[in-house]
């Protein structure tokens, strides 16, 4: 079966490489594809914390993932940082945040978030997938890692990272 991220070739493009769809950017040419490293078994990680680093011009927020040996910081936005922090600290905002809404919708519709997988990195951007089981069927959703992590900490779903990402970007 063809990878869903690529368009099927047509007669006009015969012999040319397949082109990724718009949501999946090209390599910039300055980075090296990680190749078979991404095909290894994903590694279970823990969401350790959210932290901020202040530069002279602004504040950058990160979520720290760890497999117990390596740590992987991922740059996230301020709203996602707050959402993850609330969930890690068992705090409840006055009204449901977007990730609370998603969790509630999945659960009320009879689904279960089974796992989150951070499985790719292109041009400095991480990519993730959220897996939901609904009526004995596994459904996968493309997501930003910060949203996927915020949903995972709310549902207790495990978080996994591709070995190649940890190997090349973990500290």
C-alpha cells in the first residue's frame, strides 16, 4: 500500500519522484535524512516537565521528554506549555482547554487515545501522530507534538519517540 503522505503517480509524472503533500515539507537540502534509524522500534519516553528559556528578546518554552538516559527538548508555544503544565500538575482551569475538549469528545464518542508517537523531523520541525482506538479500529491522526503530548498527559496514553530522533537530537 502506498504511503498516505504521497500522491499516486499519474501518466504525466511517470519516472519522476513522488511529491509529498502540502502538510509534509521538503528537506531543505542542508539536512541529512535519518533513513533507517526511523524504522527502528520507537522508544517509550516520559514527559518530564515544561520549562522556559529567556533570551534578550523573548521567552521560548520547551517540553522535556526523556527515556531515562537521553533527554529531548521540543520547542512549543505558550498555550501548549500551559496546557501541558496544567495536566502534569493535576490543575484544572475554570473552563476546559482545547485538549480537555478533545479528550472529552474522544471518550464520549466511545474512543480511547492509545498512544502518541513523535516519528519524524523535517526542517527543524517535529511531527507526531495520535492513535485512537474506536470500535476495535485504530485510527491515526497527524498532530503537532505539543498538542499530542498535551492530549497524552490528560488521557494517560504512553508517548513514544522514534529512535532516530532520540539518537540524533537527544542529549
